[in-house]
C-alpha cells in the first residue's frame, strides 16, 4: 500500500512518467492478437492512458500540441510525394473516386450523430473512431477551442471525444477489414485471388522493390582482380588505352605489397595485381580472355557507394550521357537510374541530362565523390534528420495556420495543426524534386509519426480519464451501434461505386477503398484473402488524399455540427 | 511584432519549434574556428524568443529530456557495462575532482568579489547547473544564526545569481568541453572516439566494399570438363569447401537441379560460394568450367540477415556440424556475434543459443535456414516503443527513491535512473536481441538530438526573461564569476583526466560533463566528436557529481557565513 501510494505520488509529481507508462502499456498490449485482430497501438495507448488518468494527473497543454504538430508534419512529409503526384497527372479517376468516398465518410457519421442526437464531443468521437482517423481528434480539438464556448462546455466536449472514439474505433478497424476483405468480394461477385492472379499476369509480375537487406544476386557492375604478366601485352602503356571501346576502369594496383590508387595515366608492370571495375559482361567476356582472375582481398576491399546526385552544374546541362561519360570526372562511376520530375527515364547513350535531374550513380567512394562534385549535390543517405527544416516547416505552417478568418460568427482557419500538415506535404514533395535539404530518414519519420501521435493520444486519454467511465455508461451501447452504421455504409457504397461506376479492376478496387479510409489493417486482410500483394498498388495515392482530408474533416465536422446547432 | 507575440503566446508550441529552428541555424554559425553547435545555438535562440514572455510547461522539457537520456544510455549500454568494472572508480574520482574544484573556485571568486552567502550559493548552483543546490542552500540559510530579514535577503539573492550564472554555466560547459578542451589537449576528438569504438567493439560499420565475400557466378560446363556425367552432389562435395549449384540452364531452359542430376556438356550452372573458392578452385584450368555472363540465370534475390539462435538442437554444435545440416544448404555465414562481441568464424567455433549469426544466401535458402536456426532480426524502420517507454518508466522509478542524510537527499535521481534504464536496455539488446527491441540508429539520433535541444529550448525560453532581469540587477561581474567557476573546474578536470588518469579524450570529456551535471555539454561534446563514446563516461560521473553538488549548497553557505 505504501508502495502504491508512492507510485501514485510519483506519477502526480512527474506526470511525464504517466505518459511514458501509457505508451509502455499501449505498445505492449497493442500488437497482441486476439482472434486475429489486435487493438493497435493507438487504441491500446488510449485505453491505458484512460486507466492512468483515473489517478488524476494533470498535464499542461503545450506538450500535447508539440507532439501533435510533430506528428502531423511527419504525416504530411511521408505522403507529400504521392499526394502531389496524384494531383499532377496520374489517376484522376482514383482522385475523383476518393473524393466521393471521403465525402461519404464525413456525411454518414454526421447524419448518424444528428439522428442519434449526440452532442458535439461524442459526434466528433464517433467520426474519428468509425473512420479510424485518430489524427482528426487533434484538429477537432483545436477547432472546438476556437468556437468561443464557455470553458466548462468546451471541456465537456473535449472529454467526450475519446469516449466516442474508443467505443466506435474497435468496429471501425475490425468492421472495415471484414467488409473489405470478406463481404466485399461476395457483394460484387468476384474471386479476389483469381482476379489478382489475372492482374499480375496482365502486368507481368508483381510489384517490385526490395526490403532492406535484400539484394539481387546479379550485379551488373563488378570489381574483379587480375594478375598482369609480361605476356598479357597490357604493360607499359597508360591504362586508359588498354581496352579501347570498353567502359571499364582500372581502380587500384597491388604492386610489391603496396596498394596504389590508379588514374587514367597509370602504367602497369609485370607482376601487378589490378582491380578493374566494369559491367559484368565486359569483364567476363572480354577482359578474362586476356588476363587471369585472382582473388585479392585487400585490393578489392575498397569502399563503394551509391548516391542520388541532384544535377546543378551548368557544364552538364543539355549534354548527352555519351558526352558526360567521356568527361574525366566521371571515370569509374556507373549510372543506375535517372529520375526527372519523379519519373524514371531510360538510360540511353543519347539521353540528355538537364539541371534538376536526379542521377543515381554507383562506384568506388573516391570516384563517386569526384563525380558528384562535378554534377551537383550528392544526397547521401545519412542517419541525421534535418531538424532545422522540420522546425522551420512547423513554425511557418503553424503561423499560417494560426491566421483566422471569421465568417458568420464562426472562426475559420487552417489551424496550427492543419498548417503543420500542409507544410509537411509541401516539404515532402519538394524533397523529392529538389533533394538538397530536409532529409528525414525512414526510421526517424516513423518515430515522429508514431511517438508524436501516441504521446498526444496518451495525454488525451489521461486528461479524459476521470469522466470516461461514467460517459461510457451513459452512451455505450447505442454509440457502438451507430459506429457500426457509420463505418459500414461508406465502405459498402464505395465498393459498389468503384465496381459498377468507376469500373476499377477488382484486384485494385479493395486496395483503393482501404487507402481512402487509411486502414492498413484492412489492407493486410485483403492481401491475405487475395494471396497477393497486388491490392497495395491501389493503396498509395488514395491513402495520401484520405489521410489529409480525413484529418482536416475533424475540423469540418465540428463546424457543421456547431453551425447546425446555432 | 505584437501580432506575432500574440500568436506565440497563444500557441507556445510554435514558439518551441521556432526556437529549435533558429537554434539549428545558429548552431551552424562559426565564430573563427569555433562552432556554436546546435545545443548552444538552441539555448541562445531560447533566450532570444523567451523575451516575448512565453511560458512553456516543464512537462515538455521533461519529456524530451527523458527521451534523450534513455537514448544515450541505449546506445552506449554495451560498452558501459564492459568498462564499468575497470573504469568506474576512475570516473567517480575524476567527477569528484571536478566537483570539489568547482566549490573551491566558487568560494575563491566569492571572496574576490565579496558576495554574500546567498549569491555564492546561487553562483555555484548556476555555474555548475545543479538546481538541487538551491534547495540545500536555502535549508542551510534557514538554520543560520541571523535575523529573519537578513535570511530573507540572502534567500532572495540565490535565484537572481542562479538565473544569471545558469546560462553561463550551460553555455560555458558546452563550449569549454566541446571546443576548447580538444584544442588544448591537441587531439582530434572524432578520431579518438572512433579509435575507442574500434578497441571496444571490434570494428565499426564501414561502407560496403567492392568485394563480396560470397558470390554467385555462372559457368558453362565445357565438353572437356571432367564433370560431364557426374552428379550435382559430387560437384558440391568435391572441393572441401562449401559451394552450391543454385540453379542451371539446360537446353535453354532455367531449371532447379536435383542433387542426383548428372551434368551434360553445354549446361550453364549458377554456383554460389566463397569468392576465393570460385576464383581459385572452380576457375582453374582443369575443371573445364568457363565463366559466362548469364543475366537471367543469375537474376535471383539474395538476402543478408541477422538470425538469433533459438533452436535447442543447435546449442553446442560446431560451425562444421552446422554447415552439414540440411537447412544450411546454400547459406553462408558472414559473422557470428555473442553478447555483442564478434567471434572468429572458425570451423570448430561452437554455437550457443542466443548467438547472432549473420548469414547470406539466396532468398529461399536464407528463409529455410532462418526457420532452422531461430528468429530473424530484419532491419526495419520500426522502433520498439514498448521497450523505450518501459525503460524510461522503470528507470525513473528506480532513480527516484532517495535517502535523506543530514538535509541532503542522496539517491540516483531521476535523470540517472532513466539513463540507467537506457544503459540496461541497450546492454540487454546486445546480449538478447530477440527479447529486446530494435531502435534503428536514425531514431536514436533523433531522440538524442531533438531530445536534448527540445529540453534546452524550454530551459532557454523560461530562463530568458530572468536572465536579462538578473543581469540588470546584479551586473556583469556575476557573469564573469560564473564563467570562471565553470571553466576553471572543468579545465582542471580535463587536464587531470588526461595526464593523471590517461583516459581516452572522448570518455574524459563525458566524465567532466557528468562531474558538473551539464547534460547539454555532453550533447555538445558528442556533436563535436560525431560519436556517442563520451556518454560512456557520463553515467557514473553524473551520479557522483549530483551528490557532491547538492551538498555544496550547505557547505558554501557555512563557508561564506
């Protein structure tokens, strides 16, 4: 008992420990599967926080907003490229479809709330839970605080949100997955697995891309070691003249126990062991007819690298690859990929390189560095995050978002959180076309995403904790049922609409639906049911739009309900 | 201006990010050959933006601070526990030296400028950045034999002196340790830390080398080859080293061969094996195998992966036995790690449960081997937040209990508890990678970086107005006094550690930062060293420094009064 009292006192003195405790429990319970479904980290953290909130901790506001801004910026940054690419030219059909479904996702919960006579707080909770978009809670909170309600009234609304969310979220997740993966295919009478197999055949193989640690066993460009003897005929002249017509390079020479870095003018002596880089075919079929391959660990252990280079040099602008390949600075480097405006273009000798292109080049570190200096700016994969850009983005977005426009007594603004989201979208997009700043490595983005949201959710839960139980008793069952309605109707309509009106391929359709509703759990179930990864192809762009709009709808639904009430 | 102030006051979180953004910008500014660094930059930005009278709650500060402490602990856990037994006492002694010097210099400066007991206590608390000192000093003042009004005056002097010297202490310690000390010691900090990492951890991560230890090559079996008419099984068993026929092209078709397939002249086989074997054995004249470039045949996915041994049947087997297992076909061992230490890959190396094997091979073979060996530890973007959060909470709960001894609370304190939580988790992760979650290093980086700058930003924001007010009240001599106190004690510690204890400079600077409980200085040192080695020295030193500095509150009051 003394220990318990001590723990309670400690948590009250250090409320930040309460947050971490909620995270610890949430992330431990969240992934556990019960009958094929897991609560998910966010809901588990919320419930843990509600339990901890019963102790009556108080946490100051800025912490919540700080993490929420970090989260929204990361969300925007992650989906930015797809969002703008989608807006650009690809898939206007998917955009139109997404917008219609998203409108339903807003209107159906709104109607449910009106019919059920829910107050503002529960209605927002119903919306965010049934559409499983926890990010909208923060945006809605912002908007409620700006409505100019009496403080007590606003607090009551804010505390009701997590109750509505927690009650409706469970079916929001499980229900979406069941509707999309099980019910949906039956509804439109297709065999999902067969449809995916057919689609894969049509497209010639599944989606590409490697996970970390996975690589192709075939290396197009290799480095091999060869022993030079007097009879080879390669000694005594500069290496640039050894194999005319072949783009292969002598990288290093192992001579009398010493390793020398070679350049174009180096001459070879009998007894040297040399490392040559070049296309595998050239090495195997041409070089090896002249000299004997050997294994030489110290010689071949030279650092290599592959980087994206953002072309800025005026000297290179407008030149063909053939010309650029002859420049001395491009000695020993190999071009893997050219990306222009986010689209990969083919590598041909006559391809012209323009400023703003992104070239993926590989080779020994020494040569790559030299070439990158000539071409422009190397975007090396680093572990560090450009926090200056992150912070600046949030500040500018937040300041823009804070500007308020009042119409009909209702203050409308992007809100600071909306501003941060927008800043993230823009920066994420600029990053892909102008990769000279703002690096955020994947794991760091994941962290800002997850930690940002969950700290926010934990604080929401802890703050709402005291009123949670009574609120649940008050609205529990009926709210759960309304949540089912609000989850199911938009999805069923979406499936029918997508199949009969938009005529999506069934393999893609369910991925698109899951994307619009940003429910990754459902995508997993769909892929399991389809025994294929194809549905993921439809997921990306609708997800980007869905994630952005569903979040902002948190504000919209508050305005709709507040407007309706007044 | 007023509009911006209004927005920032209504949304202090935006002010927070403004400080961070400005801080990283300031951090890149160089003054001569000295760089300000993100930590000092953020602090200055905080003081600047703080002039708008923005208050940000301490919860924000604490949250970021705890994440930071956990992360540095996690990163250095393995080295810390290995070094603790041999170096722990040294770290504690040096920390004590720094703390005692701090008291003596503070006392000397006090007599020099003629400060009263309250200002003296504030000076020591501030310049050595230990707020606990304030509490003990106030306690001591209340027990002095003085008139009530005098006591109140003394008490009021403490926070003023603290506000002024605290910023001096934070910036001074960060600058002295990260910039001045390496120059005075004439060492390349980054290089020294890299050396230390190599000594304690074997080698560090290096860029991919051009040479692949294991390769996949395609050979055509020529008419003259002695292998014509013999089976795949014979071929694979022939050399004494492990080579495998992964697939082959026979009459134009790519097929997966069975072990009893007999080679025909003209078959092209894709063979995986050690590069040395392929180049020196298979490609020698008498094998009748001619290397060819067959892109389609060779185009298979390979995978390199860490696997934790959990299968009981493998415990105690040598690598030779392991290589003979059915599931090991087509899989090659790159590294074997036990308890975070690299073992040599020798034929008779014995494998135990819990070892981490780094294996490489084609996708399907690796998958089969993983199933036989245990659990794969795939590189992902995901952080095991459950471990992070649990480590912080558990560490804090261990750190908080304190014993009161003569008015001074002696305990690990919250920061040391959380640091310890990180150290233990990091250590366990290296020993038991299966149970202890992964934190990818970009994530650790962000914890460390934003964790500390976030903390410092709030410190700056909240201290900003007081600092200006304090300077106006008490003048610049206090700034000077603080600067002397912090730099003399740190420099003495640096030289003692270098010439007396012969510590590695990286670790040494960490110990000095710990001795005067200056966490921002630690981060600045790490930034300058581009390594987390300094935090190895920090843990023990911080705990010792914390206790000493808290006692100094009582001592200085008694000395001056």
